[in-house]
C-alpha cells in the first residue's frame, strides 16, 4: 500500500537531572568549616582561661571594652548574683573597680587596671615598691649580703602581691619552725622573726600574720589544724612585738587551718608555713 513504511517510531525520553544531589553537594562543607572554626575558638578560650591569671583576664576583658569608660562595672547584670554565678569568685576576675554599692566586701573588690588598691596614689605605690625591694634584698641577699644565715634563708620566700609584700616562712623536711604538733617556736624561727621585725622597721605600714597547716594523713573527728594554725600565727605576733615591731601595726592575725596549700600534695610538710604580710597603705583596715 502506498505511503506505508516499516521504520519503527522514534521515542525521545527526557530525564530531568538535578545537580548536587546527596553528598555530591557543597553546602555541608561550609557548615562543617563553620563548626571547626567555632570549636577552635572555643578551645582557644578554654586555654586562655587556664593559662592566665586573674589580673591578665581582667586586662583582656578591658582591652575589648570602650576606651572611654561609661560605667565603673565591666560587665554582669543586676539579678540575684549580679551577673555572676556561685563559682565566679574562685574562677573568674571580679567585676568593676569595687562595685561597692552591690558587693561591698573587700575580698570581692577588683583592683582595677593597675592591680592595686584605688586609694593608693602613684607616689605611695612607688615608695612601697622601693621599700619592698630593700626588704627582699635584706632577707634574700639579692645583690649583696643577707641579714639571715644561709641555713635560715632556705625557709624564706618573698613575693609582692596586690595586698602587699609577703614574707613566707615554711618548714622543710629536715628542719621545722615549730616543735612538732605545738606552737612552741624553734631557735630558727626566733631568729627569723627578729630579722623580719627589723627589716619591717624601715616603713610604717600595717602588718598581717596568716598561719597555715598541712592536712593530717588520717581522717580525724576533730581537726586540730584550725586551732594550731591560729595559735602559731599568734605566737609569731608575740615574737614580732618582742623584737621591736609596734603592736599597733599588727592589724590582723588569722589561722587558715589546712586550707590553701602551697603545693599540690596537701599533706606535704611545705604547707606548714607562716605568711607575714607588709600591707600596702591602701590595705590598712
């Protein structure tokens, strides 16, 4: 029949192809990169919190604050904890330069950008630094001859803090400052107290005495470290006064028991110590 053909019909099938299907797309890579960046920033923050002191953390916080201070308080709010939490006092820098209207306690007052009491003038700070350096030279023999014997010098450590100059007297494994388990001083401690009283005579700042004890190796129903640390601090006060330090200059005598050990092992003999502090002028209370 005319017009007929045996050719099969042509069928065209069009398949819709969508690119980037499943894991072949690139959006997840952007999200993953953001996640890794955030984690890196988080770990850097954790490292900074662990590797810096309270004063350094306060300095970092002030760096990101406005150049012109708009408020005496660096941060926080006005809620139950004033922007802090129950762990803030031990873990983070205190807010502001005092916050005296909210938290008037002295131990909660930050020292500001200088790290010293705001009532201390630059002239007073310079005089104190000079006097503290002279006292350290006399006790430790820095750049010259020490006022204490070589044997006694092994029991002395000095450092300057926001509160003042701390002269720390401590026990060693082979020689004690007090007779074991008592507040009776040894001849070595009597010598040290006499030297400290003499070198503190170059200034008229107030003095504080703090006693610390090591932890007992066994659990006791009655913890003797509280009373013993206080009685030893009181004994040091009496020794300083007997060696010529004016009684009115001693403003505080405190026993801390086995709290705040100086070394990681709480039972170490090194934790038996006395801290005699020459207070800054602004710290006289």
